[in-house]
């Protein structure tokens, strides 16, 4: 309790899955949270209570991201933590058959969206004297996943952006870290497995622990990275993946 007492946080992609769990945990730990999503932000903010503000945004839209940061500083006076979590799964096809417009769509949300969050979030964090940015990557950033070229490219680049910005702002006390979730049971994975219990079970088996992770398990890592306990942790890309990348 109270590990984020008095902190002001933005979490994108809060209408579902991992982002929802992070926003909930941050509120439970004493933070005020701006919940930002392309859909469902108002409902989520209402559920989370008075310490929250809703922002309806598309993360690949520069004006939306700027408005999100402005809303936060106007409402709360500062920004301490930014979690760039919003993202989409990609359609599947081998690289030579991959549709250009699908590649552009996934890169716009998963990569440009994180870039814009950092670009407009960093000045606000600097104005607060420092803070923590957490970018949601994936195990698909660390190893290849056949038929997922747009997704793997977007998530791999998120790690490189995180490391680059971590070096740029280390001396100014803005920490940047990426989380690389394994297979986490969320609506994204439900869509990906087509809602079939057999497909779900088969997907879970790719994890050495032989189960999927939960959004709460990712939220626990986000909490650590956001908190002052992680004061010497920057420039990392940490798998939370049931042993997947140990293979
Ligand atoms: N679930 C997994 O197994 C898994 C594994 C690795 C990484 N991730 C990453 O974790 C993050 C969250 O995934 P999830 O599983 O909770 O997915 P999800 O689909 O359950 O939730 C994603 C949220 O992002 C929002 N969103 C999508 N496009 C947006 C946009 N353009 N602007 C603003 N919001 C937008 C959606 O409305 C939704 O609320 C994503 O970046 C995803 O790539 C998930």
C-alpha cells in the first residue's frame, strides 16, 4: 500500500487487459491516474474513483497525446509516471505476403504511439524534477515470431527507443524501462486464440511454467518500475514471461 502515494501517473490502454490492471494497482498504491484509451476511458475512470481522470485518445495522434499531457498537468499540476501500454495485435502472414497497410497500422499504434508518448511526456517529467516512463514491449521484441513481422518490428523498436531515451535523460533523473510480457490472458489473447479453449490451452503451453500470465503479474512489475524502489533501474527491457526467454 502507498508505494505511489502522491504520484501522478498516466496509463494508456486502460480500457482493457494489462492497462486496466496497471491503473487499478496504481490507484490502490495511492497514485492519481489519468486513464487514457481510444475506447472505454470514461467508464474505467468512473470505476477507479475520484483519483482518476479520463482521456479519450488515439495514441498515434500527436494532438491527442499533447492534449493528454496538458490535461494531466492542468488537473494535477505535474506528471511523475507515464506508462505507454496501449497496443494492438497484428494480422498474421509471412513477411513476403504481409499487407503494407497492416504493417503501417501496427507501427503507427505500437511504435509511433510510444514515441509520441515519450516525446511529449519527457518535458512534463523533466518539469517535475524527474520520473519514470514504462513502455510495453513483448517477448516478441526479443525473439522472432513467424507471421508477425509488424508486431515484432514494433515491439523490438520500442526497446531500442526506451534504451536510447534512457541514456539521453539518465542524468536528469527520468528513468525509462520496458516490460516484455509473455502470454498474458487478456482480451487481446482471447481474440488471437479465436475464443477456443483448445487454442488457449495450446498457447499457454509455449510458456515453460505451462500457464498464461495474468494482467496483475504485469501490473506488479509496472508498480516496481514506477516506484522509487527502482531508483537505480533504467534502460532495461525486462521479460515477465514465465521463463519463455530462458529457453
Ligand atoms: N496480452 C499479451 O499476451 C501481451 C503480451 C505481450 C505484450 N502485450 C502488450 O501489452 C499491451 C496491452 O495488451 P493487452 O493484452 O492488455 O491488450 P488489450 O487489447 O486487452 O488492451 C489494449 C488496450 O489498448 C487500447 N488501444 C488500442 N489501440 C489504441 C489506440 N490507437 N489509442 C489508444 N488506445 C488504444 C484498446 O482500446 C485496449 O483498451 C499491448 O501493448 C500489447 O501489445 C500483451
